[in-house]
């Protein structure tokens, strides 16, 4: 008898209270093609939301709902996670991506692309993270996280990012451990000398805080070895962003049309390859042969800032569509934009439509037609499919509705 009571108590605790109470559904999404890689769903399903949480995903949900969205012929996926953007916007002159004009406020550029969570990639360091927290994180509807810069003053550009004396692993880790709900990793970028100390300091900070490191690699003259970085300096779970970049100041992953063997080895040992498209870090010369030969990205991201948004990058859905036309399947694109990023930043409550998880949802159309996609070198490929965000739901609330899917008809 005691065993039975203990079992029943466990079941009641594990099931969300809304399900136990039988309250009406707040929002029911009907007839959409659900792609949820975490839960191995790739089929036409209904999705029910109660109290800002996913309450049910099933082939047919015949229950009362306060609001209904008909998603027939549309795709319903977890809210998209962009793990490389720049959102420490402000008005400080000559500060590049740290509280300055080049970064962008999240809410104006997320929901319209189905993005419900972003990670600022190094805009703030230990010296100014609290400013970023109060100025951006706490004032945004978008769920905002951060890769904290190993440079204490953040990504201010120029000489600031060359100051090795401001790269303090202990203080960086201290702030990261103080704000684990927001800080998900350590960023190293833009260092231009040919030594490994900045990389080693960033990795040390990651070790002390038990979080991954994301590296924007390149700038050295003579060049540093990409193989050494991926096979010796970084740890499994650490991230190489701009994986399809090719610049004069870094060794590429594709050489003369062939993926270098160490790139496959690095990915096998757990190094994360992140797209980080940006304004100068995605070339078809790298991406097309890499994907054709099986070197596919673990995560898709934008490197969003004022220098990339009006160029080849545009927005998250443009990057996802570009990779779809480069040879990734739709399921691969969705996985690399939802569940995989959630795992990389250790926010596993995001990026999936599991029961009781936050109801962050993107409803997309896969449009067929003739489309052009541009890389950061100004080259174009033609494609026949493009993703468009029809609606975005954040914590159960509709925050973007392109064509009024959730709106009441005017009478």
C-alpha cells in the first residue's frame, strides 16, 4: 500500500499541474507538421499549450481551447536558438560590439525570424557584464544569454581586444559562476598575434566555470594551426564559430576543394562547428564542398550585427534556407537551430516541445520558388526553397503573427 501511494505521489508531482486540473487549453496549434528532434517527432500533429507550457503533442487533440491556430501545410518547430549574435547595443562611441551602435536590440530582430532565444557572443566581459544584464537581458522579451568575453572590457574592438593583461581567467570564471542562468560560455575573438596564450586563458576560464569556449579564430601573422586549435587546445564541447569562413588570416577547413582530415577528426572528438555567418565569415567555396563531403555544421547561427544584417546574412531564416539549399535536409536544419544549440549551451528546457517545457514555438512555411542566396564574398547560388516565419510563440504568447493566424476575423 505504501509503495502504491509513493508511486501515485510521484506521478502527480511529475505531471504539470495544468494537466492534472484539466483546465482548458490556452492555445491549440492544429494540423501542423511538427519537427521536434529532441522527441523524435516528424509528423503532422496537434500541439496544446497551457499556462505558457507545452501540455500535449498528439495526432489529434479534441479538447476545448481558448484560441486555435490552423497550421495546415505549415511546419511547427521549437523556438529557434541563435547562439551567435551581438546584442549589447548602446551609445558608447568607439566601442564596436560592447554597449555601442553596431550591436542590435534582440526583440526587433528575433521574433520575426522564429527566434525565441539568443546568445550574445562576447560583447561583454567581466567588467561590464552587469551593464549588459541590466540594459539588455532584463529589458528583452527574447531569452538572452551570453558568452562572456575573456577580455574584461568585452568586444570593444581594436587595441582593447589585444590586451592580454585584461584576459583574466579567474575573474571571468567568477562572474560566469555568479550568473549561471545567463552566462553559458566564454568567448575569444579578434586576437592578432601568433601565440596561444589568449586561447589557453579562455579555455582555463571555461574549465574554472565548467562552461564551453567559443572561438572566433584567425588574425595571426604567421598563421596559427587550425589543427592544433581543434585537436589540442580546445576541449570536446568547445566551439569553432565561422566554420565555413575563408580569410587570409586563418587556415580553412576545406583546402583545394577537399575537407582536411583533421576537421572530421575534430568533430568526432566533440568539437562543435558553428556557422556564425556574419558579414565576412561564410563562403560557398567552403560550405558547399564541406556539406557535400559530410562536414555539416552542429549549429546554425547568424553573427547578427549592423555589418551583417543587410549583406549576405540577412537573418536566421535566410541562413537556415541557405543551408537547406546547400544540401542539408529540413530536419538537419531544424536540429542545428533548435535542439543542438540548446544542448551546446546547456539549456535543455529550450529547443524542444516536450511536455512541461516552455511553450516557445516557431510556425514556418517552406516556400517553393526561385530564390537567390549570397555569401560574404558576393557570390550567389540559386535555390528553390525558402523558410518564412508565419508566427512565433514565446512562453505561450503569440509575439509575431505575419498573416494573422492567431487573430480574430474582423466582422
